[in-house]
C-alpha cells in the first residue's frame, strides 16, 4: 500500500508543476492595461430665425347662439323639429294658433276696403263741387269741406293699410322660425303651452358650431412681456403665420385643422388679471363641442438670432 501511495505522489507532482507553469506563462503575456484616449466631438453653433409658440388653456364657444322666443301671444299647436337635430335658417320650429291673428287681419282688410270705397264717393263730390265753383253754384266753404273730406279719407286708408300690414306681420309670427342655421337643443315647451311675446324663458336654443370660437385667457404680465420683446427687437412678427393657432384636445391629440387668431380683448378681467384672446377654427365634422377644455398653441413671434446646436446622434 505504501509503494502504491509513493507512486501516485510521483505522478501527481509533475502534473501540478506543469499546470502552474502554464498559468504563469499566460499571466506574463497580458501585461499592464493601457489607457484609452478620450473622443472629442466638435460642432458648429449658428444662429437662425425660429418661430416661438406659447401654450394657453381655453374653452370652445359656439360661433353664434340664438335663443328662440315667441313674438306674439298664443297657444303652441305644434313642435316641428327633432331635439338635437340640425336646423336651417328660416325653418319653422313651432306653430302658434293663428286663428285670432287671421281674424284680426281680415277685420283690418275689410276696414281698408270700406275706407277706399268712401274715398271714391268723397272724391266724386269734391270733383263736382270743383266744376260748380266758378259759376258760384256752391259756396267756397262747401268746396273746402269736400277737399278736406278727401284728405281725411286718404289718411284713413293709410291708417288701415298700416294696420293690415301689422296684422299680417303678427300672423306670420305664429310660425316661429329659426333665425340661424345650426344645432338645436331640447325644447322647453310642449304642445298646448301658452306663450307670450318676448317672454324671458326661451323655447329652445340654436348653436352654430361650424366654425367654432376658442376663448383663451392670457395674463397681463405675458401681454406686457410680448409687447416689450417686440419693441426691443427680440421678437419679430411672423407674417401670415402670426395669427395661426393649433389646438390640443383633452385627450392629448392635436386637432387636425388650424385656427386663426381673431382679436385680443381690451378689457382686463379683474378677478383673474387676464385678457381674452379669441381664435376661430373650422369644425366641419362637429368634433369640437361647446365648453370643451382645450390647449392652444399660439404663435408669439420669430426670434431672428436664436442659437441652434445640432442634435448629436
């Protein structure tokens, strides 16, 4: 057993020495690590005119609003539109009972006819007196009375003509029509309701939604800053693009159509210290609805000496 052990030791020791020498040789071949030189990039910085934009919050406002009210008293016989539908200017929305107004028109027309018939008789009498006056067959007073009678009859006819016209207008008002085209809301009256002329409670509301306004408050401090930068030459007008406005909707999407800045209000809201900017946007598909919250990207001006640094890839 001892002889076998010695033989095993004699075999293992040379192998271990060989492995040690091999590893030592590999370590000597690597040498010390070498430091890398830093890479320096050189870019050219230049100046160029760029358009600057500011972001304002705003609310959409209908382009036109019409509150429908009756112009005569009466009973609503019919409602002639679907709530929430599109209506056209001149379209009949409600019908008020026309019977009393038709009767008033006929009475006025009859009175006018009677006055015209009286005028014919009075005119003949005046003409006859005029022929007899040179022969002194009638007195001057009788002739003057005939002339006066003709004038009174003519005046009476004009009076009845005016009343016929007024009665005709009132009869026409029994058809309550849309003053503008747009989308009509819910009706606040039903058939059988009694309404009065120019009552404070409107029957319905029509809103024109194409185009659509967007009202944006801007702080007076911001207004003063922009005026100062224009005066100092820091900013220049962007030409036709100065009035262009883009919209970002509530969900973050950008509205596809550009708007145009209409005006800046001259009055400052004392509660907010801001003025209102109004822009108008085309809205052919009805995407913008009244009172929507939006963000507006408004062109502030052009900075001619902006420093531009190229973007590194």
